[in-house]
């Protein structure tokens, strides 16, 4: 049985009207763990389980850890998740709720990841949160679902952290020989893809800052950078405040609470940052995010 589910694809009257085109939402927020990570991580965990893995070890900003913890519980295996201190209490609670062993360590994902790697032994398998072909393969299925639903997108809008979502979506489009613009959105404090594209080299940021902790990878995976060089990837940056106001707007318009990481993509549409043609179908990956509650989101506005 597949761990991820087929998510709703819904038309957004509000965002369509605002942008003078047809905006379609792929609701990854509806995955059982609240984000697309169940596609990527779910695929990896399932493959490793079939090969006899007994224990998963993962580092995560939050959502990957929740997905590993969920996968382990569904597969009756053990999970150890290492998160940095920046990971929200909500995300930490969700990981523990799934019965996983949670370790909080380090100021950022890099430190958490070093500890996670050091814990791997012969009985355990390390699950990377974004840099593994298995993950991208799992994500690509979401494009199959969109095509099967009868939608032929003219553009895609998505958020970029470590770049697994971008890599998987491009893989999915390639499966169907679709070559369309992809608007890759980051916050100003986490714009590692933007920096690499500007430099024309696979560089890393010195530091990552801001509230979109789920996007806080100092360097995107090599695959994402390389794809940005030979596909129509357009990099965009938004402010933290734009992500927060878009999360609130989306909550009102579509009754779904998402993280600032997802609000980043939504703010491209709420702020009308791209000019689309009236006939164009714009596919927005509503990547979701479980590490937020209304109180926290409200606190970000103060
Ligand atoms: C992981 C995640 C991202 C970033 O995805 P990458 O594959 O790391 O680029 C964006 N939004 C949410 C909600 C996530 O969980």
C-alpha cells in the first residue's frame, strides 16, 4: 500500500480572478502528514522497508521528520528524528505523537544532520530530507495525478527549500514531455536556489534566516541546481511578511492553514507578481506544512 494519498486538485476562483488566468491548486496540504513530504519520504521509507530496513534515521526541519515518523509507524518500524532548535513545538509534538524518538540538536539543519548521520549503524537506514533520487521519484507522481485529472498546466508555481519538490515536479513533467515555465519561490532569508542561479554555480549560502524554517537549506541539492540550468526555471523571492499575509488570505479563501514555506508560493499569486495569459492554466503546488498553528501565525504578524 502506498503511504501517500491522491490529493485534491481544485480550481481557485479567487486567485484566478486576481491573476486573470485559471489557477489550480494541488492540495498537498491534504496528505495525512500535512505536506508533500509523504510522497518523497514515503517512497524512500517503503523501498528501504522492502529491502529489510528496521530503523529509519532522519534529520529534518519538521515535515520530513513527521513523514518519516508516520511511515515508520505504518510500516511497524523504528524511527529516530533529529531536528534543529528552530523546529516549531507543533512539529516536534507531531513527531512524538507518531511514536518516533525525537532529538533536538543544533542551531540549524546542518548540525542536526551531522548528528543524524553519526547515529547510523548497521541496523538503521539514513533518510535524507531532500537529496535522493527515490524522493524525487515519489514527488513526480503528483504530476501524473494532475495529468490524469485532465489538466494540462501552462506553468507551475512551487516553493524551494532543498529542492526535492522542484526536482520531483520537473521529473513528473518530463515523464509527460511537458516543458513549461516553473516559478521557483523562496523567501529572502532562504534563497539558496536564487543565489546559485545568479552565480551560475552550485553555491551555498553562509546562513539562512527568517520564519520559513522549512525552506532553510543553505544549499539546494545538485539535481535541483542542474535542472534549473536546463529547464525553464524562474527564481522569485518574497518577504517573510508576504508569506504570512498569504497564509491568512489562503485560510480565509480555501479554509486551509499552511506554513509560511507554502505561503511563499501563494504570495506570488496574491501579490500578482507574474503576468499570465487569460487562457493559461497555472498549477500551484500547495505544499502544506504541519508545523504551524493559528497562534504562531498570528505571532508572526506582531
Ligand atoms: C520540505 C518542504 C518544502 C521545501 O521542499 P524542498 O523539497 O526541500 O525544496 C516546502 N514546503 C513544505 C511545506 C515542506 O515540507
